C-alpha cells in the first residue's frame, strides 16, 4: 500500500499520467487525459466546488428528479411482468443524472423506448475503444489518429463506434453552447461550468476553449455513467443471488420509508449501516474503475516497494489488486456486506486503507460525493419500491472486462413487482 500511496499522492512530487494510455481522440481537449498533474489541476480545480459534499446536498433534486422518472418508468413494467433491461435502464438514469447535474439539462436518455438510448451506445462504444487503447497504445493510438481525420460520412458508414462517440461529443458541445447562450435569469443554481464561464481572473481562473469545455462535458458523461451504473448492476446481481441480504436491506429501508413510495434524502440514507455496507461491498466488487491507471516516475526517480525505479518508468497499481487481497478481505470474491459493519462483526482500518475505488490524490475521482449520493439514493429507492427477480440472466452475462470502467458480457434482465408494504 506504501507504493500506491506514493504513486497516487496529493501534491508533493507528482507521478504524471502516462499520456498514451489516455489518448482517446474524443477526450483529447478534456483535462482528464492531461498528463501533467499541475496543468490538469488548473482546469480541474474550477470544476471541484460543485462536487463538494455540501454542493451535492444542495443540488440533490437534480439527482432525485431523474430517479423519480426512472422509478415511474419501471412501474410501467409491473403489469404483464415484461422483463426490463436493467443494465440499460440504470445507464440511462446515470447518464441523465450526470448531465442534469452538470447542466441542469439531461439528455433524456430515459425517454428512449426500452432504454435503448443512442447516448448509452456512444458511452459504451467509448469504453470499448478505450479497452483497445489500454492494451495496444502505440498501434491503436495511430489508428485513432487516422480515423480522426477521415470524412464524417466514411466514419458514419464504416466505423459505427467512432460515429457514436463523435455524436455524443457533439451533443456535449451543444450543452456548452446552451449554457453560453442561456439568459442569466435562468441561472437558478450554479452549474459545473459556471466558474469556467464566469472566471475570477484574480484567483487565476480562466475560460477554457469551447472545444475544451465540450470535451470536459463528454468526460463527465463517460466517467459518471458506466461507473455508477455497473456498481448498481453488480449490487443487484449480488442481492438477487443472496435473498437473505436483500431481505435485511429491505427491512432497514422500511424503517425510514414505511410506505413503498416514500422518499428519504441522502443525509437520511447515510445513517443506514446495512445500506452503507452494501454500497461499499458493491464498490469493492463492482470496481467502477478496476484496472491499471498508469503513471510516470518523476525526474528524481523513486523507491517503490524497496526498489529504486528510474525516472520515466511507467508504473501503476489498481483497485482490483487491493480489493482482492485475501489477507485484508477474507474470501475476497464473495459479496458479503457484513464485512463492513462495525467491529466486532467486521470493518477495520486496514480494510478502509485498502479500499480505493475512487483512486487517491490529486487525480482521484472528482465525482466521489455525487457517486455516493447516486448509489445511496438509487439502491434505497429502487429496492424499497420494487421486488426484483432475475429474468434469465446468467453468471456468464455478468462477467466483465476492464474497459476503464467494467463492461459486462451481457445485460442484467429482471422483472419488477411493486413491493408488498
Ligand atoms: C462508482 C462511481 C465512480 C468510480 C468508482 C469512479 C472512479 C474513478 C477513478 C478511479 C478515477 C481516476 C482515474 C484515473 O486516474 O485515470 C476517476 C476519475 C474521474 N472521475 Fe470518477 N468514478 C465514479 C463516478 C464518477 C462520477 C459520478 C463523475 C462525475 C459525473 C466522475 C468524474 C470523474 C472525472 C472527471 C475524473 C478525472 C479526474 C482527473 O482527471 O483528475 N466519476 N474516477
């Protein structure tokens, strides 16, 4: 863990990101792929205030409005027991939350019939392209650069994943144009891009180019969609396979929401120990971003795990390695929320130290508070309102591969019934 803390340290000597790993063309103007921590932080720091815990609480309705819409759509599946593609449904929900949170203007992915949204096809294509880049950065990076310069009609006809990702980027740029053009009277609460658009130059703030802000919006969409969605899906899959855990969770939820359509705010849900344990265990096993996050050893070199490592060496670590450590997490492949409950039943400072789903340091996840709020609110209200049953999903469907966020082989299909109060 010492090496991890050194590589992913806040401030001090920084291990910059390894640029070729992050070279997806559609991200190129965002701060997410910028290798230099210092350069990236100049932009990232302008986005940070709206993601603080207090800001998320103030803007909670931007999450719950989308969640209420999703739950109402699910109730349409109750009669006739039509199966729901929960993987697509939750992805539409998290995409709409991310965009509503960033712009107070969702993409309305939830409105698409059967949750088959083109936005989600775009974020999915982006993750799948990322996977190739991660393993063959040189070759695939070259192909990406060629593809970037091809005429749009050629891309649309022969390179559908690229066309989908380009389309998503365009929609994100439209969102920025919408903010630039909207009248001040419409500014009810601050958006993620407010500092960008109204910078305080004395504090060193500035307005990035329109293309940079569009790419930042696209990064928020991709980073905020599948990460939260896959964690929710993995939690659902685990609870479906462990009915006694589902019952324990429902019993806890019933205490704060006596009626199945009652609601509780995030602050109220944070006090529920079993819900918190379920979310933590889901983050441990659902991973969000499980794979390596490569960094470059700075000019002074480094000593990692007792070894001298020369400057310029690419090093990494991953949440998967720590989350699967059997010395810390007994029987690590097993979903067992009880391990997080207070001692003597479970929980330890060692587990806390090795729990790194959002990474650490200056380049860690900007959306951590938003992600926790979403997970708490979605899981609590979904399982208080509905009884969910598997509709033919297999273990093989739920196998995942690392595409920065995990992408499962198949989709989780379920049937829903209104919970019996
Ligand atoms: C379960 C949910 C999530 C998990 C597990 C997660 C995890 C991570 C991790 C591990 C990183 C570091 C990536 C790297 O070093 O390359 C990261 C970065 C990032 N995340 Fe998240 N994330 C989640 C949700 C979100 C949400 C909801 C948003 C915003 C809507 C978001 C926005 C970002 C951004 C913009 C970065 C880049 C930060 C930078 O470049 O410094 N994430 N996330």
